[in-house]
C-alpha cells in the first residue's frame, strides 16, 4: 500500500476529478461494444465504397470520403480517449488495463483496413493530385491532402503496412504500456514510507540538503531494482525502431520524427547547434546558484534546491492556483480566460496525486464530439501552478484549433504544439513577478523561471543528444547493457552542465523513467523548439501589446491547417531563418543577466 506522508498539507485538489461521462459511464458500459460494432460497420462500408478508387476520385467524391473518415475517426477516437484516460487514473486497475488493450487492438484492426486510403492517395498521378489540392471544394482539407504526400517515398505495400499495424499491438504498443505500468508501480522507500516516483522526485525541491540527497539515493535504488526490465524495454524498442527505419529507408533515426513535425532537417540541426553551443549559459546559472546556496559544490540533487529564503517555500492551494492562472489568462485575452475556465467548471481536470496514477502531466486533445482533458499531479508547489498553466494552454490550443479546423486539422506538429502551453506559463510568471515588491522573492521567482526554461530548452536538447547516441549505439553495437546506457546518459548531461554541477554515478540511471524516449522517439527537441519560439512570440507581444492578441489566437486556431512556417508568418516569425533560434537564446541570456544583477543586489557578500 502506498503511504502518504502525514506531514504533507492538503491542497484542495484531492477531489478534483474529471468527468468522463461525455464518453461512457464505466469501463463496462455496454455502449462501448455497440460503438465498436458501429465503427466496424462504417469501416467495412467505407472500404467497399472506396478501396481501389482513391487515386481517381473527383473533388466531390474526395470530399465525401474525407468527411466519412472524419466521422469514423471521431467515434473510434472517443473509445481510445476514454480507455487511455481511465488507465492514466489507475494504471494498476486490471479492468482499465484490459480496456486499453481492447481499444488498442480494435484501433489496430480498424487502421489495417483503412491503410489503403493514404497509400492510394499517394499513388495518384501528380497532375490529378495537384488539381484536387487546388480545388475550392476541398479547401478545408487542402493541407491535409498536400502534407500526406510527403510520406510517399517511405511507404510500403498495403500488406506490409497492415502487418506493421497488426504487430504493433504486441510489439511497440505492448512494451510502452508495460513501461508505464512498471514505472507507475515502482515504490520508493523514503524514510520508512513507500511513495511513488512523483512523490519521491518532489523531494528534490526540498530546502533540506539531506532530504534531497536521500531522495536521490532512494529513487536510484528504486530504478536499480527494475534495471533489468527497463534496460530490456529500451533495447527492444530501439531495435524495433531501427528495423522500421531500415524497412522504410529513412536516412537517420530522427528522420521520421522531423517529417512528422514538418520540420526540415536543416532547421532541426540549426536548433540543436544553437542550443549546444550556448551551454555556457547553463553553467553561469548553476555557478551562481551554488554561491547563493553557500555550497562548495553543486551535486545533481541540488539542481532544484530552493534558495534559502522564506518565499521559496510558497504553497498554493488549488483554488489559489486556479485564480492565479485565470487572472493571468484574463489579462491577456478574455477568450483565453473563458476557455480555461471551462476546464474547472465542467470538470475536465484530474488533479490529485494517487498511488497508481500516471506521473507527470498532460493534455489529451480529444475529438470534436467531445473536448480536451488535463491531467496533473498537483502538490501545491509554485512549479505545480506553472504546470497547470502549461497544460491549460494546451487545452486552449486544442479547443481553438478543433473549433476552427475539425478532426484532421486540430493536432499541430509537436514543434508548434507547445506554443499556447509555454505562453500560458509566461503569462502566469510575468503576472506574479509584476506583483511582487520583495527583491528576494523576485530573485527566487526569477531563479525558478530560469530553471524551468533550462529544463525546456537545454535539458531537452541534452536528452535529444542522449537519444542520438543511444539509437546510434544500439544500431552499431547491438544490445546495450545498463552500464553502457548509463554512461551515454551521463556524458550527454555532463556536456550540458560542464563543471557547474557534479553529476554523480547515481544519476546515471535516471534515463530509465523518461517515457518520451519510448512513447515518441525524437520528441524531446520539440520542447526546445517550442520554448524558443514562444520566447520570440512573447517578445513580440511585449512590443505590440493588444494588437498581438488576435494574431496569436488566429495562429492557435489555425492548428495544422498549413505548414508551420506559413502559419507563424502571420505574426512575423520566420522559421526558415536558421538564425531564428538565437532570438530565443538571447532572451534566456537576458534572464540570466537579470538574475545575476538581482543576486548581486540582494546577496552582495555571496556572489563576489
């Protein structure tokens, strides 16, 4: 049984549970079976009507086909959404796990039958395809049709594509589910109490250094107990990806991710080069933090240590967090406030920390016939308020894009998916900073913001560098040992921190609980992409004021209706400029300049 430390304060989030009744009543709701049968019938009818004809469809026929597909994917999406959201509440519940598996198998069977549509569309004659893409009747789906054809060189035969979909059920999908259940079941022994990873990792933010060190050692011990399983999962999925990339003739391990993100290799490489060549910004901050903490050396478990002042122990109830976020959003735009408020009023949020609940936070965008849902693990820390603002930003983005674009245009590439979320964080942070008269409190807030920004920009690129060497080594060396992966991880992290932080051997195992490496290989650089993009956007907001607001909302509502560089051109951002990333990095450098100046003012004796 999971013990909750008795000294922890309640937040008011303990009973903030989402209402999933828009989907189904329970995991055993008979409507689930009925809807699966209805979807299956719709799929069979669609196959009968369109298989073998897609490449020759006229505009009106193509419109009918796409709208039929939208209806199928909306209804099937409801089933998958419900199953995954239930499972995230309690990953140890056998009924929820069984439903997730059933939904996964159902989705795979459906996609096997429908895979012909994209394949046949990409086999259409270029002249005919261009005429359909340009036809006013298909204007709403123009970009969808255009963008799908970029996969033409990497697609296989229909039978091969079907087999890959089928095998993913017992392959990648099965292993990632097992990873989620495994990491959610880990219990960390912390001072005689059994806590989950989320609760243990929270202790790294404690003001007591012994508590932080003990938490690091306890987390390491918990991960070590599962090292055989976790190492095997990483090896299997890295090998699975290598085989898939080879079969499709992708030139590198990250090519498929860049293609999905609609991010040219040159843009991604420029991003990585810009960030890694500015690692000294990280060292500047942590050198300053070591001095502020009065330590002779900063160890990895000290990275999130609060500054030694009362304000750094701020605790926010759920109601306070709600008010802070909504007020900051209202100051920017009534539309932002009104959409975010629906998440609270209509119970679209799951907030408490529970024994087998999925860790971290996310926003599930949902489908047009439903709405998004947000999951957080709220513990009352300032960073939890920022996380709430972040996920609600995702929710606002999803609502705006869904209303304007529908199912096939609502989900943006990962690189631009962080725009509203990170912007929301910035709004909350600036609101708090502007209202705080105490220079010590402002310094604590500024340090926290710098570290959040580092976690999104520099840490994500360092993790991208880890992924790069992991996939490269797995393909050239074969199965990797735990120690080998540990070393690859430490090398990538030490490159970022330089001499400013001592990365202990214990920290070498901490790659093994990061879900993004498995769920979405290559994903992490999108965080850095999005953060630097938002820093540039926020600078534009500060310059233009109210005139920027409708432009930004228009960008969010555009969703995936065009290429990212064309959408962002509406607010004056040029993603094709390979020096673009330096604008965001300059903003980060300015934040570090500000914290160094403020630290000199507040603690002149410590920062000599």
